[in-house]
C-alpha cells in the first residue's frame, strides 16, 4: 500500500509536448500566427493535389517541413513519432485499397495523411494555442467555431487532471486487479464516472466565467502589427511549395 501511495503521489499532470515546444523564442515562433496558418493551409492543399504522377514531391515536402522544425529547434524524433498518430484513422482505407488490388492508391493515401499530420504538428509546435486562436479570429473564422476549438482544447487538460485524480485515488485504495475481466469492467465504470465528473466540473467553470463577466470571446491584451518580413516569408513558402509540386509533375520519377 505504501508503494502504491508513493506511485500515486508522483502522478502529476504534464502539459502536452506541443505546449512546451510552442513556448520557444526562435524567429519562426515569433511569426504572425496568420502567416503560419496560411502557409500550413497552402501546403495542405498542395499535398491534397499531389497524385501518382507527382509523388516525388513528397520528398520535397519532407525536407521543407523538417527544415522548418529544425530551424524552430523542435525535436525531430518526437515530431516524427507523433505523426504516426494518424495511422489508426487511415488504416481502414489503406486496407480496403490493398484488398481491392490498388497498392499505389493505398501508398498515396498513407503519404497524404502522414504529411498532413506532419504539417499540423509543425504548426502546433511553433505557435502557442491562444495565439493560434487569435490568428483564426483575425482571419475572419466564425467566432463560434473558434470558441468551440478553444474550449475543446482546454477541456482536454480538465479531463486529464480529473483522470489523474481518479488514478491516484484508486492506487491509494486498492492494489492492482489480478483478473482481466474485473479490470475491464472497472475501467468501463471509471470512464463513465470520469466524464460525469468532468461535465460537472466544466459546468462549474462555465458558471464561474459568466459570473466574472465572460462575453463569449477572449480579449486580446497585446495586439501587434504584422511585420512585412512575415508576409514575405509566407510568399516564399508558398512559391517554394508550388515549385516543388510543379517540378515533381514536370519531371516524374
């Protein structure tokens, strides 16, 4: 029991890796969020347009994104590892293409998904989430959608905190279960309790925000002008991305 209590006491809520990485102070971190959002959107569109005849462009996209992460001093192994998170979501489509006798389409689908995730990781790793939301607002994204994204992201930490509290309480009150059936039934009940407690806590947080004058938007404390160099950086990235795509299409492997 003492060992379980010690282990439970050491369970803390750690911030997401993106939170740590986005707190950097490189020049790429200081770019206007709108510039990085538009650059990511342009790259995602070009990735979606990449077909079998221009598949060689994926090598150029990889060098472009890896150079960005390296210049922003973001760990490359961790970024590449987190790209694999998309595999469960595209595995079904890839398997169906393989089953239908079209391995080329399966590989293309996998490549598009992986590079789209790599682009999103580069964006999230170099831009703090509040700045990203302000960038969406300044790009005239509907405020309701921005607010939903903001609260979904923040409630992930609330659920994590709640789950850590429940895990700590279980380790302090009972040893590890020996039977797998008992473990899975207990886990299912814990998930239900977690969401019930998380919903109740979210309600209390919402009422507290309303009591403090929350008006469905987060005020911007320090609005800054976008330097012209940021827009030139955006133009260079878009031109380079389009050049990679056109070169791969003109000289296919």
